[in-house]
C-alpha cells in the first residue's frame, strides 16, 4: 500500500496502491472507513457493503476515493468533475513564483524534472527519405519506456512504406490533406484526423496537394527506428475496419474546466493505447500524476509546462513527453485557450489522475 493509503474518505484524489497477485482487497464503498481505500467495518448499520477485488497479477492501481466512480473499485476520473472538489492552481502563488524557467538545449529540448521534456521541431533537425522529412522526438534518450514519437512531413507524392514491427502506431495529421494506405486499404486524411495502424501493418502517406502533409506518429510500445521499405506488408486486420477518427463536437467530455474527445480508442479496437484531443482554457491545473506514459502535441495556444522544481515555455507546434508518475501541471496562458492532442499508453482514460 502506498502514499495515499491513509487518506480520509473525503479525499478528492484516488488512492494509489501496489497489489500482490492472488490477494483479495476489500474496497470501502460507504466512505466511512478510516483506512481508505479499504474497509474497516464502519459500514455496519448502513446499506453499503465493501467490494472485494482479487489481483490477478502484481499491479499498480488507483482505487476510487470519492465513491462516485462508475467503475468501482477503481477511479474513472469522475472526481475531476465534482463541483465541490475541483481546484485550479495559482501560477502566481509564492511557491510557484519561486520555480525557475528553463530553456531548450541540445535537440530543441527543455528537460524538466523526472525526464519530462518540451521539444520544439526545427527544419535543421529533419532527415530526408524520399518525399518524407522526419525525425524522432521522443525515445530511449528521453527515458521513454512505453512509447516513442516521430514527426513526418510528406511533400507532394507518395512516401516509402513505413513500419514499426509489432507496435501499435497512432498517427495524427496536424495540417494538409491526402491519403494513408494501410496494407491494401486507402483512407482519406486531413487536419485533425487520428489514425490507427495495427501491429504488423505498414503504411504509406500520399499527398497530391501543394502543401505538405504534417503528421505525428506514436509507436507503442516504444520503437526507436522506423523501418522504411518499398513493399507494403500484405496485412490488414479486417476485424478492425475503422482506422480514422475526426473531430466531433458532440463527443466532447468534460474534465473539470477542460474538455476532451477520444479519437483512437477502444471503440475502434485500440484497447491499450488511447489518443485524445483536449481543450484547455486559460488556467493552470493542480499538479498531478498519471500511471500512463503520455505524449502531447500543442496544436494551438501557449503556456507553461510545470514539474515540481522547474517550468518551460510551450508554444504551438511543441511536443511534451510525460513519464509515468511524474508530477506535472500544464498551464495555458492564451486567452483563446490551448488545444492539444495526446497519446497515453498503457491506458484508456486520460481523465484518471492522482
Ligand atoms: S477518486 Fe473517485 S472517480 Fe477518481
């Protein structure tokens, strides 16, 4: 049991716990227990009963502490939307004013605490492969364990075939218009399209227009090289026919004062890797952590990325890497807000934080 084990029932964040395979845990459902998140018998005389959970493996979990989750005993992010508990941080508090700003160093990266990075892409750092200019942005050098991120810029024409072996590849088109060929299938793509290429499949970008097609590709688990070739692998998993997702205002979900829409997720067959697009108003979130590794691309707006001892400027076009469990807070300083697209892995819900 970890740091939040003794939190009172009114604690607004979930309780982190390290579980042992085969052991059964009794989650407090009534909120009265003084040994949160576990039952201490205080439910006696109420209609509540503790909920048992048997760990199937040694695992790290977040037990719900607010007792409002729809997926008991685990947190589903609902605590963020409880009007009595959601808080913002004050970037001008004395403690925050003492945190120094750092600037980018080698590779255009500002390196914050715990391996968190903010990266700006410049032309000089791009490699050329046919009509593609590309570079790796997140990888082993950053301490990434679960995902890597690549930038691809496709000029007019047809790209070589790209592949990442047995990884899931989650792409996002930031600008331009064209097509992606996956195996024997062709999909039209444009700005704000999320794309899923499944393990073992290859893909090729096609661009008939005069403007480049700008694309980010996250490989999960991490891959540090793109396998380029001329021949498309004869593989397309037909049981997952939908491979692209576009913006849909009706699909937006709220998380505190922020909104997000799932793009590539389990509804189209991506069970362990999730892509979302998020809308952040001018504000600073309270510092928090996630159990997943996360990459973010800033599509519009600007602000600051904060960790516990440092902060770095973020602007439109920058990318952010967040290791698991790293304390952080993203502040938007633009009156018009900030738009980001993110990939989380392993995970299926970007609103679960602690
Ligand atoms: S703590 Fe209850 S849903 Fe997160």
